[in-house]
């Protein structure tokens, strides 16, 4: 059944299109092994985990990673577009954080998500929920951007979707090049937002960006 065929207020179960690299729940995580691995890493780095300050650090670090890699479940609710609204809807500056899968360091920033409604519209808070669901993973920004756009296009069946993410990566600002404050911008667009030049320009303008 497509989203357009669902009854009013019907919840839509969240599905992940690429489950191979996802941690769907803490049941897939071995907390004991993760804690021991952090202790081994600290020891390998020449630190004494027997000190008062470091004694509980392995557990704390393991719990922090488990939290950052475990998305919260939610029901995605759509509503009938009974007013026939056919202009862009854009939610700007949605904050997020994720983990770089290359260095296990955070990257964080904001996302701008927009769509051209079809037969159904989406509760505005759910854009942040979808973003968080994909962000709580070992990620690269390019993949995260595309996952959010692809999923919304597939599940909401709109006439178009656009996603822009702006983020600072600590693996770039704290190590390597050490360029603090540098931001990376990525985008993914589908449907009329991709194919219609006027709509594309309007979307990027509403995001505060030049097309």
C-alpha cells in the first residue's frame, strides 16, 4: 500500500533501505566487549585504567558510543493533503550529530529538508526524526544526505524532495589539516526539485544557499 492509500493519521513503519551497516537496537551490541576494548585501547595508549579518573572511563565511552549509534524508534505519520497544497515545504536548520566512520569522531551541523507534497503531507517534526534515525550510525556526510532524501522520496511519494546538510567534521578540525570552523555542504534532490530549474532555485534559496 502506498502512502497515498493510507487512511488519515495512519502510522507508517520506518524501514531502512540499507540494513547491512546499521545497528537497529542495543541487542546487536556487546556492551561488555565494547567496554573491554576501550580499556585495551587506553592501555595501548599508555594510560593506566586503574587510576580514579580512568577506572570508569571504558564503561562511559562504551555507553556513549552505544547511545550515539542507536536510533530511537518512532512511527512516521502522514496526513491527507486535503487542501491540495502544491508549493514547497522546507524545514531549515535542523540540528544533528553523527559519527565519522573513518575516525570515529563526531561531525555535526544542520540540515535543510524540503519537499513538494503529493497526496499526503508529513508532520513537520518527523523530518528531524528521519534525519536522526540515519545520523545515529557510523556515517559519511554524502551517504547521510542521500539516505534521507531517498527514504523520503520512497516512503512519502512526493512530487519532489530536497536535502541539504552543512556540517563541521572534527576529524578535519581537530586532526590532520586542523582547520577549525570549516563546513562541508552536501545536497540530494529528487523529482521536480531536481528536474525543474525554477523549483530547484527556489528550494536552494529557501535553504539560504545559492543554487
